[in-house]
């Protein structure tokens, strides 16, 4: 007999498992029945919880809408957690009960089968528990998800990792579509928050307790101590129980469970909760309401009735979503009022069964659209399937403590973390009121935030690569121990800084030195040494390694522990400055010009002030009077009478005092500093004159010289400080060099040995200094860098440098040489402005006073002339002409003019007395300002 095809056998098995249970929502004979299938795993926690919620939802909905013409008829099927059983139940419901919608299935793997059935039959399938991201597709128009997509929680998890400063995370997930589908989005979110995933722990769905234990032991040998658990609640229960047994729930560990497990914390076994103490969970926030509290009380009573032999479960968000889903379906049915759709099953040969597209689907589309358009606020929160799945607005961070949990905070995409939520009246969004999270009790009942990594006690020691510095053993010297096989000895400034750094770490760091022989390969350089870290041959590279852009592309570096920069070492020569015009150099041409202009301007202002004040001492030749004014403060006879003039001269004297003091200091500096002058002060001068320069062999400085434009024939390599000194002493014209271009730490070492006759010029180029190289994203880098800051910020680094380099204060040539420069106008701009403002302001004030008094005098004389007799005016004019002709009789004419003024004043006073009847008393005397 010919065997039946495997597909036919499979379908026969599917039909063999079908069973029917109908739940009628009402006994109203006049109501239009709408048959709905429900597929759940009735033996699971979620299945039991959802069945009670769905039954109560139907009763509550029609109790609140008694006048509706439609009634739901539910047909519940048990999938028993089997994909084929779920598919068989769906076919049975479509074939025998002509259901118009299917609520379920419960698992994401079961939903994959159901999507094809929904597309062919054009019957909507609504699952409130299948959260796999792979179910989201535009190719499944009849599949709706009344729950969230698991990928929506990855940003909150990544933000949590960043909030606590963890840099490495290991995800632990079940090897199913539910477990795998979230990983790409999770890795992307972690990478966006600067977190690295060095390893992924995949647990098979059929894994035994022993296999899980072996995987946990493997994780214990790694440095990472932060784990994200994404699996079903039964598998998670086994995982945490075993983690407790092997000691992975102790101090220093971090466990974060995703939404699937965090939502069911209240229904887990107390022993499992005890094992999970200290873990964090990410769940969907459910707004509190009176309706929810009342429903929870009724649900507890109903659940005991439905499951008398089971322990009481705690209502989770899955039960609330199931409740709200029934309300959405019932409301959509009433709106669409569809009762005439049919689904036809065509029986093929060899017992193969397939679905045939129904001929009438208009009412089915109306029902689907009605569900998509219906929005309301249910027990779970805002219920909206317009995007074919729910969109959570807020995630809740919980901390598992004891046999329960407590709130740590909340997370939203708009506001990030907050301790509590407030709901503004203007809209329905949530605003964070405080940016921090509540304290967490971590595994091991610790309140200190774990750093997220540890050096495994059972693992190998940290591999620290060391080498010998060419020409500078004071910085690092390493060799293999001839007495102990495999042992490496290292010494030097870099090694001592590293060892002192390790001592200051807040934890023990076992390590061992591994020798890297740079002499085996002639072309070997520090670039090759650092590259060994990238190849993971060493965990850390310790040496006098300069932090460069090229090296940072394949390794991470600590903060520098030395001074940074590239400078030059050049010979110095004694020279006595014999320049004739050296006294002009302290001030720049602009400074000289500005000082002379201010000098003249101040003299003119003072002269004008005295002239406007009728000072008889300033009558005469202007140059002579101005010279006399400048020395008026230093002679006994005072030529300056006005207060304004004295203020201007005092400010000018202050300016002169500052200028002369600065001039004297600058001139003194030029006459002394220039006695020891470097032969070269600029690297471009070397390049222009075609001089030879030297560099340390194996250093990246050679590349720098090439970039500056030096010809390769003008660059010479040396391997020791003695070679540098010999080449500098011979000079560029005698087969030597004119300057050494090297890094500042090396230059300090050279000058400590050869202080006399050489000095440092620069720096000519900025660098990051010496540092330790780490593997990319190494968790040690941050702690090592903090310890280096502690060392370099105190006296420790000075003591280490004095030990290996020497006391640099003994050599006066150590440090950049700076030639004293001339004083510029910019340095004294403020003083110039102050003096100019004082002089100008005084002059303006004097002009105002002058014109005001002159106007008053003219006004008084005009009034007096109106009362003069004509013959008296003629006599006055005649007297004035005689005064001009006879200068020798000036004194007599002056007396005559005074008598004339007195007679004029007498006439004015006499007429004033006759007009007013009052007597006017003349005022004698005068005032000067």
C-alpha cells in the first residue's frame, strides 16, 4: 500500500485533536449571535488567568449594554502549549463553528501558524499575549496584536544600563522565535548607549537543569556581571533557582528580566521569588483606577471558583488585555452587525484539507475596520489597535524584594527616567517630576551599585604586556627571568606608575607581566606592540606608549600619566646684547606712537584748561607754556591753578608711572634673558635653512617630521641620549644635527643628564602624552584612569619622576624657552582709554563752564549799555581809541575804564531804585573754578 504524504498525516492529526466548548453570553433568543474562537494554553498561568478575565468581560459588557442587538458566543480551545494543537483548534473552529474571529493564540510560535490561516480565511486573529517582533508584518493584515511588541522595551533596558554606567552586558535568552527575535533590536539599543555585548547565552527550549547549571558556570568565568534574561516564566524560574545555588545571586551581580517575566512576578512560586531577590524588571505601567480595584476584587473571587484546586494567582496585565480585547470585539461586532459571513472548507484527496477564500467578505472587512477604529480607555490603560498592536506609553522599573516587588521608577521615550508620574490636566501625557530613580536592593542585599564586572577568581590572571624602551630604559625595562621559567621582570617609570595605579583600585587585580621582544623584529615598533592588545594577546600594554589617533583605532587608552607635547632640544649660546638701539625694544612701534600722542594730547588739554580759566601764567608762547605745565607738579611755583587740570595731571602721572615701571622690567629682562639664547627658536627655521634634525628610533616623530616637510635625507635616527649629545655638539655642518625633535618626557630625561649647554624650545606640536593601552571596551579602563588622576594630582608622580628621571628643578634649562617680547598697545589699552577719557571729559566740562559764564557776562553788559547816555557812550569810545594808540598809558586808561564801569553801574542802580523803590547793594569780589 502506498504511504500517505507527510502533510496529509499532519492534517489528520490536527483534526483528531479538535474539541468544542461554547460559552453563551446571553439567553436572549432575539439577539444575533457572533461566534468567536478562543485558543489558550489552559494549563499555564497566563491561560488560566486569561480565561477568567475573558468570561467576566463578556458578562460585564452586555450587563452595561443590554440594548445591543448582537451577542458574542465564545468557543474556548486548549492548545496545551503545542503549535500543531493550536492550528488544529483553529481549523476546527472555522470548519465546525463558523467563527468570525479568533482570540489567541497564546504563544508567538503558535501565532505564526495562525497568521497564514487568518490570511487565507480572512478571519481576524487577535492575540493579547504573542509579543514576538517577527509577528509584525504588513503581509498579515488579518493578524492583530492586543499587546506590545517586545522590541518596544529595548530602549528602556538600554537606558537602564546607561543610567548605572555598565559597559558590558550578557543577554540570556531561550532558543525560540520569542527569545531570538528581540536580540537584534536589543543589541542595537545597547550599542547606541555605549554598552558592549561580549557574549550571548542561548538556552535551548528543551534544556535540563544540569545544562542550565553548566551554562551558568561558564558565565561565572567571564568578567561581565550584568545579565538580561528574556525567556518564558517557567524557564526563568529554573534559571534563577540554579543561579541562586551556584552563587550568582550574590553581591556584585546584576540581573534584569524583560517584560514577559516581570509581568508575572506576582504569580511565581515564592521560592522562585526568593531566588530572584535583587533582580530588576521592566514591565508595562498600568494606571491605577477605582474600576481596576473593584475588578481585581471580583476577579480574585471568580478565579477561586474557576480553579478551586489551584493557588490564587495575581491578576497581571495579560488578564487586563484579555478583558479589554473582549470589550473591543463586542463593540466592533455591534458596529459591523455581521452575521452572514461563511468560511468554506474544501476536502481534497488523500484527506488534505485547505481553506477556500469566502465569497462574501464585505462584512468581515467592516468588522476588522471597526476593531481598528475603536479606541477607549480600558482597565489596562488606553486601548488603541489602529497600528495593529498596542503602543505602551510608560514602562515601569521594579525591584524584586522578599516575596514581592517595589517600584524603582518609570521610563518614557519622551522624558526618560523618573521616580513618579504626574498626569497634567491639559493632556494625557506623563511628565517626569524627578530625574533620579529610587534606591535598589541588589543581589546579596547590597545597596551599593555593582560596577558590572569582576576579575574571575577561577580565571587566568590579567595579561600585562611589557617591553624595553629603546634608548630610555628609565621609562621601562623588561626581560625574562633567567631563574623562573615563564616569569617576566619589569621596571621603570611606566611600570611603577602602573603598579601604584593597581594599588589604588577599590578591588584586587591579579596580573602577570608578559614580555614582548621588540629586538626580534628590526621593523617592530610601538604600533606593533599596541596591535598585540587588539589581537587579545595582552589585556593591557604597559610602556612609554604615546596616545595617537592611529593607535586609538584598534585599542583604548587610559588617561595620560606624563606631560604631553613634542618639542626640540637645541644648544644654547651666551651672547651679550650690544645693539645700539636696545632701549627702544621694550616698546613696540605702536606703543611708542600711542604714548607720544597721549603725551602731547594731555599737555594740550591742560594748557587749554588753564587758558580758559584766565590763568595769567599761561600767557605767552604755547610751546614754552606746555613744557612748563608738564613740570608744574615738581616745582615750587605752581603754574596749574584749576582743579580740573590737576585731576588730568594726576591720572597722567599714574599712567606714566605704570609705563615706566613696565619699560624698566622689559628692558631688564631683555638684557638678562638673552644672555642664554637658543641657537634655534622655530622648527620652520630649521626647515628653511636645510638643517639636519634627529629623532628617537622607533618613535612616531619621524612621521611628524615628514608631515612638516623635512627631506628624508635631513632626518637622522639615534638610539640613545649620548648619541643625541654627540650629534648636537658637532652641529649640522660637521655631520651632526642642529636640533633633536622628540616628546617632552624624553627631552626632560635628556636635559636631566645633559643640563649644561642645551635647552628645550617649544612645544611645537601637541600630543596626548603616555598612557596604557587596553582592549576595546575594556571595563578596566575607567577605574585605571581614575587611579591615574589620583596619582598625577598629588606628590606621588613627582616622587616617581625624581626617582627615575632626577630632580628637574636643578637644571635651569628644563622647560620651554620664551624670549622676552616687547610691550604692545593691547596690553595697555585700558590705561590709554582711562587717561583719554579723563582728559577729554575735563576739557568738555571746562568749555561748558566757559561758555556759560561768558553768556552771563554778555547779558549783564547789554543791559547796562541800554541805560547809558549817548554822550557818555561817546566818551567811552573815545577813551578806548586813546588806549589803543597810547600803549604806555595803559594803566591810566585802565583806571579810566574802571571809573566808567562804576559810573555805569551807579546809573543802573540809581534807575533801579527809582523804578522799584528798593535799594540795591553792589556785591564786590570774584570767584574762579
